[in-house]
């Protein structure tokens, strides 16, 4: 072998050794990084576990509250529907109690007026009643 071949062979051996050292360093760094990531994941899981438990509790409470609110809304709706029916019945009863006697009273007053007009008409036999349209025709020029 020549001198140059031995030098190049030595350089190749040194490069291979350097590559092996770098690869071992990368493997060690990757192992450390994997352990750190694993510890970080455990820490995050440990910190988030109570938070997720609280979120589950909040969700259950919100669901229960919404159920109670829906029941209350249905009760209020039924209450207002019943109230509307009762108000309608009351107004109908008031109308029947006031309007019907008022109509009957008006009918009685008309009957009384007609009776009085009839009595007046029988007292004055010579006087004939003329209609309003006949009176207006006489005034027309």
C-alpha cells in the first residue's frame, strides 16, 4: 500500500468513528427527549384529570338544570293556558250577567214607551200621527 492509501484509509476510519459517536449521541438524546415527553404527558394528564371531572360535574348539573327549567316552563305554560280559559269564562259570565239584563231592560223600556205612546194616541183621537218623511215633504220647495 502506498502512503496516500493509508492516509485515506485512516481518514475513512476516523469518519466512520465520528459517525458512530454522533449516532450514539443522537440515540441518547432521543431517549432523553422521549422520557421528557413521557413525563410531560403524565404531568398534563395528572393536571387535567380534576378539570375533566369538574367539567363532567358541570355538564351533569347543566343537564339537570335544563330539565328543571323545561319542566317549569311547561308548568307556567299550563298555568297561563288555564288562566286564559278562566278569564274567558269570567268575561263570558260577566257579559251574560250584564248584557242580557241590559237588553231585557232596553226591551222593557221600548215596550213601556210604546205603551205610553199608545195611551197618548188614544187620548187625542183627532190628531193623526204623521211620519217624519211626510213632514219633510211638506217643507220642500
